[in-house]
């Protein structure tokens, strides 16, 4: 680079893949690259290169180029500048095609934005525009089935038709000899990445719109029945990688199917007000099924990895523990029979053979007869404990519940304590932590037990951390503990709610910390030990999933109390 002019002394063979021209052409004419840059990004490219040349800082740039075919690409440029003869600046770097990454980011943003349609838009209009934005496709058609002929779909009616810059009028589309017919025949995604008009020459809509590429997917209801389809079309060919279109189309097919089912059920419910009571009940059942399907779909996306891990551990050790648990009782019975037999022999043969007498004295048979039942009893106790731990792991890991169920919250607290038992034992820096259960008489609560277990785990783990830190601090100061570390678990019924209090006698926290406890990413723990998400997630589980409250009260030098309030629901799950 000299006098702000730019020449390329080397370009790899990837130049053709990225920019669409040969390396020799770029070396002969550097303006070829600048001519490809999107007008809105041209100034930022020149400014970034000029700044890098003046300061010799590494050059970094991200922007768009437009190929002669009209295809838009996102590039990321990186280079290291250095001075050479005649004060020339030489960059050694690369251009990386990040189009797919950008498309995925745009797709995700479009999906998020489509969840809240603008006031002037319908749900289906928001979905169509989001699909067009996410996939950079000019046309988007969302339809429902209009007419059937035996087992074949004949026609569809458009719910919305996005035509690049506006919504077109509703149309009824005859599927004969069209790419849309292939969607219903396959009952799955159908692609035609180029030359779609040559494959379906009688489709007037393709010809009228000048379409070159096509992708479509069927829309199903909760039972799997076909309701309609989504089609995307463009005047440019599709990329060979179909992963992004498939991902976006499947998400929106599910969302549109759920909304279409809901609307149909709502319409049917409104009409049934003037019909027989039996018809009303059938329509209400259909609406409940749609709601349950939607709830299951949303919940399945949020399964906790902790629940899966615990369930796997419980499954892996359940069978071997069962073998031990089942056989230790038989072994106890067999051993007792043998001991009885030995006693009987000693009664009737008090003077055994000298060899037998020597062996009896060598093995100390009296001690063995006394200690063996104790050893078996200890094995039985250990097997019972392991079985209880496996049961606790199974109960704790219920993170994938799609519906609320009646649960005993005391069981959840006890399971959590069982899993954390190892952390409650004393260490060189912290005495054993005592658990005081002050359980009141509370009824079963309609809740997501696995999610509440996660709340208990987060809060009790934090209480253990606080007690360990307090003990370690007193040890460093050379102070003797004035109180043994303790966590109190209190439960009680407050009107139409159940209240759970988790109280520790640690050092407490100042108000500026307490007021931010439920903020995302806020943590007082060292780097690598805490993420700042545990209490934030717990707060959402209690308030949003259960309609309750989660509060924290703390006094420096006295300890901390978390109070969870869960409303009681009188209705049982259907």
C-alpha cells in the first residue's frame, strides 16, 4: 500500500470461491474486490484499512459483498500489517466466508422477533416475514388444505403470501403438477435448489414470479395429520447446504401447526355454544389436547442436563444394587442356618476330633459366630442406604415433566439433602453441618417437582458454601466457632399457599449483595466456581412456572433466610 493505493501481490485459489474471480484477475486489478463490496460497507472497509496502515494495528473487518448473480455474502477479514521498503505497508491475512454463521444469527433473531407480532400483523404474517428474513428468500407461502380427493390433496388456500416487499392477496392454489404437490406426497421437506420451472413447466405461479428455487414442508397438527404447508421460493438458486432452511422450516411448521390447531379449536368452541352439551365437551377436549401438545413441545426444549445425569446414574446402579439388596437377606438366612448347625454339632459332639478342635481355635469360631451376623446386618444397612440414594436420584431427576402433579415437598427436600450428604460431613476447615428439619403439616402441592428440586439444590448448596466460607474465615482469623454450622428447613401452610424457609447461620450478606441475588450472571464466588445463574433460574421457576414468590432476608453476622411461597391449586390434573 503506497500513497493510499492498494495492490495484491498474492491471492490463493480460494479467491474464486469467495469473490467469484481468479487470483490473477485480482492481482491485475485490485478494484475488482472493492467493486464487490456492498455499498453500505465500502466506507468501513476503507476506513479500517487506512487505520491499520497508519497505526500498524491488526486489521479486522466484517462486511458484505455482492456477486454478479446478486448473491449476498458475509466476509470476515483479518490481517497483520508490517512496514517494508519505501514505507510500504504490507498486509498478510485472509478473508473468511461467514455467510452461514450470519444467516444462522439472522434466523435466530427472526425466530425471536416473530414471537411478538407487531400490532398491525397477524401471527401468520409475522411468521412469513420472519421466514423470509431468516432464509433470505423472496417469496413465502403459508397455506391450509382447501379440498381433498380420496387420499390426495387437490388444492390449498393461502393463510398468508409474502411477495418480497408486501403481502399478496389470498389465493387458492391448484397443486396438480406443482412442487407443492411433492411436499404432500413425501409428507416431508422437499427441495428444488434450481431449475424448478423446468421440472414443473405448467405451474403458472412459478413462471409468473420468475422462481428458480423452491423448498417446502408440510404442517401437521398434534396427532400428525396434515393441515397445510409452508413454501419458500426465490429467483436465485439455493445453496447446497440445506441445514439452515430445514432447521428454520421445521421450527415454523411446528409453530404454525400449533397456532392453526388452536385457532381451529377456538372457532369450533365458539360455534358449539349453540349446539348440544356433548359437542361442547368434545370441542373442549380437542382444545385441551392442543394446549397439552404445545406445553409438551415447549417443555421438551428446556430439559435440564442435571436431571438427565442423575437419572442415568440411578439407572446404571439400580440393577447391581438390586442384586445386593435381594441376596443379602438370603445370605443372612443361610448364615443363621449354618450357625444353628454349628451350635447343634457342639451340643451333641462336645469333644470333636483334635484336628477339628485345632481349626476351631485357629479361626476363633466363637468370635466369628458373634461378628458374622453383625457384618451381614451392616451390609443390609448399606444396601438399604444405597437403595434410598438411588430412589432419591430418581425422584430428584424428574426434570422433564410436561404437567404439574401433586407432590410432597418434604420428599423433595429430603432427596436434596440425601444427594448433598457428602458436603455436610465435617472437614479440616469446617465442622459437620447440622440439618434441622422443622416440617409442618402441609398438603401435597400441584407443581413441577423436578424443577422445585432444582431450586432446593441451588439454595441449599449456596447455604453450604456460605457456612464453609464462614468457617474458613474464622479459622484464618484464629477464632473459635461460636455456633456450630446449621441449616434449618421449615415448612408451613400460610392461607392458600405453602411456605418453605431455608435458613443458615453463616455470616450473612450486605444489602448491596442481597438486592442483586436474583440478577442474571451476578455472583460473589471466585471465577470458575459460580456462574451467577443458579438463583436467577430458581427465581424464574418459582415465580413464572409456579406463580409463587422467592425472597431473601439476610443480616450481616447472623445468617441468611430464603423464603419460597408456592400457591396451592385445588384442581387436580386432567
